[in-house]
């Protein structure tokens, strides 16, 4: 009956939809298809994932003038790039039901051996508080929102990200921190580039020998594109070389280092500063509760991994890295930054600050292509700090440190020798007493323990919060048996009496004094705080999020469930391959399926964001050219319709960007492309193109464009941000590409997490396969492979499970059907909105791809209404606005995805049409230009509840709050009124309110 109530209240737009609504009221039955046989599963996934059922699809096709889906697709996707209908089907990718997928995942989980890992090297077995696991990590209100570009409906996660930034600033003693990075290694690489940009005439960057090997590998990759020389060795000694020192832009140190040493880098910092360079410090947040923070001994940039604050190891991720800097560097800092501002009522409110630093705006002038962060994981880490507070963190750190001391003292009595006298949680042992390291590893493996392999003589051991007294005894007896010593019992162990940290490096300063870290320590209070914040945010639990180029589709529960099983979540990324056979089956099957979908030969899952995939793909292209003696090829052609991160990624890979024109109809200017390809043919490296374009159309000339590039010696990078429109209909290889990246957090249903995580794997043609990324932890690497592009060998490995499950449950046929419905939904919306709004681009048949671009420029010219005004008014209708002012400043880019039903599409279209009628009232003079429903939007409860005297608006409260009847039954209220962006940037405050502010 809800559908009928909706229809009866629509007023002036109800009659045109009445027939549709009558169908919709029976949708629950119509969507369930009869099983193929008695023995066929009933829990098939496509009908749960795809929003419109057959009846709704037929209505939309009829609305567009088609009697079949095939006829519609033929008019939408250019015939010459279509692939065989058998290329992707249930034969090439068989479909599993939800229960069958669960059983298959259990089977593969059982192939992973649950070893206890003491490997360390920047990764730990975190303890995730159950209240955070259930209510954040497993809660769609937290994992389904998008990046908080609309702050009025994102105050909850913005506050949590402020908590993350404050936590990092307080523990590191730095002036400002961002809202997370992809991983520690890439954060260190960003720090290196900042040092280089700060002293561009100096091209040497020193990396201390104590830095983790995965970070060193990523630094080598990143340095190449900028022409930076990376020198690895003892940093103090290297800086004494005057011939080297004069060209050094910065230095990276690990604190504590990979072997556990806690060194005083104060003098090194002074030395580096005296020669005009920067000090980058990679550190550990838990250690900083015990050791002197880097901000107190002179670090300029501090990075690290926050995952030991309640985020599972997950075979390498995803994890939230942190990035903190001194005040003078804040406007050069990469990544997202949350700051405090105020709304129209003067109330404090949070927003993303300094967005002019983002690569979408700076394009090829950017030195970072960071497009996402790790918001969900940053929020988990922040909640961990909120839950434990300073006292709780101190208690955990003390236990970890003292367990390490107990272990060191005990093994030394057995004849082992510790290499490092100072440490927090890691000791490196000379195991000569046991013969060699292999003997110790053999004894450890026999009882399910992993230690760090260093060389034939040394073993590393790292402790974390998860180690129990029994674990400690088991570990000690590994060394006892290997060294032929007497076994120990818990009663044989004594508590240490002094810290193993030099007194000059022990922390004395306060941390986390802010009220938020000192009041939510019971589970009851924590639970309420988590849900209080979530109640402020719009996510997919409320309504569709039609963000163009973002593909906000269903993140199914069935695909998420395996993610938190310990067989997958508790695996160290450097565990031996024979312990992770289940993971490698998932990885291999996902790579194979992605290759089938894209038409390419090989894949790499290492890039841990879409922008990282772009960068990796371009590095592969550069390596290919170098292998042919054509390393001089450094020109990258990029059309204006390409994705916004493309120019920044090209610049990072050391390529020079040349822009290619686009015709007024949105199509690529092939003549301009031809001229520029021929002009640069001796130096042409690559052409980057997004397909379908960000203007929302399939360009018929894509194959011709790719041929032009190949004829002039270049390679084609096809941006897969819009792959959701292609599956089984066309593919990047058929279009003419040589390499593409995919956004698993878009097309393949990994949640966006409120701004991360993401995964951006690349697929390549056969001739590029030898150049795919390697990693120090991989047992085999090709001679031609580029160095690592992320900290872990398989990037954010654990969330690959989600895309693997998504593909397996849909099967080939379901994947193709999803793309068709995504196209249909977008075209239906385009048809409904056309006439009310200017549809900017469409093909010769009047069709768009999976998204549509509407231009609002006419309303700015007529009555001064901006895109922002429409976006804020949509919030009053209970919708997250589409992508605003991109790829064109005056436009909205709308993408509905296949997961939304016809009823939801109509709700959004009705809202947009009603807003257009509100605009007409302004244009007709019924509402003033500067005091109207759009200019004053959004209208939170605090506005609606104003006194009669304060209510100075020429419209009713009812029209402001309930412009359409269904909002009375279901509405998410913005928690603040419109936020003042300029005020926030001019008064940059990026931490939690202090005790004084709370009491003032």
C-alpha cells in the first residue's frame, strides 16, 4: 500500500505515473522467477542484486519506444565494438547461489592455515573490539556512503575522520594530519615527493637501512617518474658525505626501525634541516604512546599504518595509513583533509577542506593522484582510540612492550643474542646457538608459528595486542627446543622492572586529552556514539546515491560475510604461500574472471585504488617502451573528456600531458588526435581515454582513436572507471586498449566506505604482461617487472573477496544483465528528465550510456542558481545529489546503477522535476532570487523549528521540509544547514574541540 499512498500524494505529477505504480505494488511477487527445476537453488543472486524485475524493465523499454532489450542495446552501444553474446555467459563464468557461494568460501577459507604470525614489518594481528566490528565494519550505514563531498548529510563520518586526524596529530605531536592514505609505503612515497617539491633542484632522497623493504620498493617505483635518485643505507653516515649531501632533498627513517631499534634521530633532523631538506618519519602509533613523538625531535612529515588500532591484517589490507606534517607544509599535503567550519546559523560543522589541492582541479600540475582514502578503516582506527582512550592505549602498549621484554630476557638465558638493546615490540635475534635460522623456523612452523625470516643467522620477532600468555609460552618453547634448552612454563617467567627504551626517548608529553577520547569507554556509550554519528549520514540504507562515475550499487551482505572470517582476516601479508592456498585460489579466479571480462591476457590486483591502477598501468607502458630501447617516449595524449585523475597519474609516471579536443557533442575530436599523435610520433608513449566517456556516451570512434595511437608508436590506456556499462556488451581489448584498470569498488561492488577503501587492479594485453608489478615478498618476479606500487603484494587483498563473490554469484549471464539494466535505468531517467533539464550529450540514436549529464547553466544565467543550489535542495528530498560540477562546471552527472528499482528511479526523477517547478516559481517572480527554497537549502530541523519571528522565508515550513508526500514517511534530515566553505578554508582547524572549547 505504500506505493499507492505515494501515487495518491504526488499531486501534479501523479497521473503520469499511475499505471507504473499499479505494477509496482505487486513487485514483490513479480520479481521472483520460478526455479529451473525442483533441485535448482532458490537463493539465486541476480534477482536480489538487480533492482528492476522483468515487468519494470518492460515498462522502461516501452517508455523509450523499444519492444526488446536487444533493440535498446543496439541503439546504445556502437555495433562495431560489440562482442559475442557468448563471450561472457554462465558457461565462461558459472553462477553460484548465495548458499553455494558461502559453502565455496568456507572451503577456500579452510585451505588457509591459521598460523600465529610474529613477522611484524609494519603489520600486526589487531584485536577488533566487537562493538566496532559489528557496528562499523559490518554496518552498511558506515560502509555504503560515498566520500563526504556533501557535508550537510555526512557530519557523522566527518566527525569520526576529525577524530582520526586528531588521534594522529596528538600521538605524533605534529601540527596537522590528513584523513588517511592508502598504505604506509605509498604514504612514504608521497612524503618523498613533498620533499622533492620543496627543494626541486635537489634530486637525491636518502632512505635509512632500517626502513621496511616494501616501502623501499614502492619508493623506487615512485622516484622514477620524478627523476629522484633513491639512496639506501645508514642515513647518518650518508649525510656525512658532503658531495651527496648537497643534492639531498630529504631523508626517510623508520621509528622504531624494521629490526626493532629505537634510535634518536634528533641530530639527523637538525643536520637535514641545515642543508634545506625535509625529514620523513615512518612510525607506529601504539609505539608513540611510549616513545618520544617525531614532532618533538624535528620530523617534518610523519607517516605510518594505523591498522594495529583495531583493523584486521587481511593479508595486507585494506588499512588506513596516516600522514601528518608541520604547519608550513599543510597546503602541500596530499589526500583528504577534514576541517571545521560553520553553517548558515553559525553552528560548527565539518567539511572537506582545501579541495583546490585535489588532482581533479590541478590535473597535470598535481604531484599526487590521490583520489580516495581509506575512510572506513580510518573510522575504525579512530573508534578504537575513542573506545580505549589514552589510558587504555597505554595499558595495551605496556603489555606489548613488557611481553617483548619477557621474551627477550628468556631467550637470552637460552644462549640467543638480541641485536637491538632498545625496542618497543620487536627484537632481532642472532640464533647461532640453534645452528642457523632454518632450524628455528622449522620448529616454529611445526606448531603453527611464523617468524620473520631475515637471513641464515637472524630471526625477527614482533609482538602485538593479540598475544596471550599461552602464546608467549608456546613461542618461547620454539626457541627452547631449537636451542636444546629446557622448556618453560608461565610460572617460570618474571615481569620486567624497567623499560627497554632509552630514557631520552621515552614519551613524557600528554596525548588524547580531548573529551571524545575520554568518555565512551563502556560498550553502551560506545554503541550509542557510533549510532549517533551514523544517524547523521546518508548512505545506501536510505536511498539511491546517483553519483556519476562512482557506480554506487548494492554491496550485498552475502558477498561481505567471508571478509571477517579469521581464516581471511587474520592472515599476515608476508605469510608463506603454502599457508594461504585458499587466498591464492580467490586471487587467481578473480584475475581470470577480470581477464575474461576485459578481453585481456593478464592481471595484477596490487594497485589499491583506481588512481593507483592508472599509475601502475602507465608505469607498465613506460617499462614496455624502455624494454624496446624507446625510453624517450614520454608524451601522453589525454582528451578533455577523460577521468579527472588521468593527467595527475601521467605526470607522476614522468609523462608530459598533451590535451586532445572534444567536439561540442561530447565525442573525441579524431582530427585533433591524429594531428597531435603524428606531431609527437617519435615521443608518443600513451593515450588515456575513459570509455564510455565521462560525458556519459559511448563514442563510436573509439577503435579509430586507438588505431591512430598504435600507428604512431603509442600504447592505449583505457580507464575502466565506467566498466559497468561494458560487461558482455563490449570490452576494453575490443575497443583497442592495451591496458585498463578497473574500480572493484564501483563495477564489482566493493563498498565505498565513506571515502575508501578501493581496489584498482589492472589488466593488460599479452605483450605487457611481463611488466606487471612485482613485490619483495613475492617468491618469484620477472626480470622485466616494475617494482611494487603498494605496500602489500596483493594490495588490499581481503576485500578482493567481495568482488570475487560478486562475480561468482552473478555468473556471466547476471553480469551482462547488470550492465544492460544499468544502461536502461540511465536512459529511462534521461528520458524522464529531458524537457525539464538540458541533457548535454547523447548519441545519434538519442541514447546515453550508464550515466547522464544534465546542464544547469541556463538557470544561473536566468536567476543566479548554481549547481550547488540544486544539490542542497535535493538533500531536502532525501537524496544524495549526483556528481556536481564535474566533468563540466555547470553540470550534474547522474548514474543510477542496476541495483535501483523503477520506483526509486521515479522518486528521484519526481524530486528533480519538482525542483524544476520550484525554479520556475523563482523565474516567474513568485519567489525572490536571493531568498528561496533552493538558495536556503538544505532545511535541517534546526531551521524548520525556528520561531515565527525568526522564520523570514517566503514559503512555508511544510514546503521546505516535505515537498513531496512520501517524505513524511521516510526522510533523512540534514544535521546542519548549508556550510560555509570559504570560512573553513580561511580558518583552518582540523582537529577535535578541546576541553576548553567544550566548556566555553
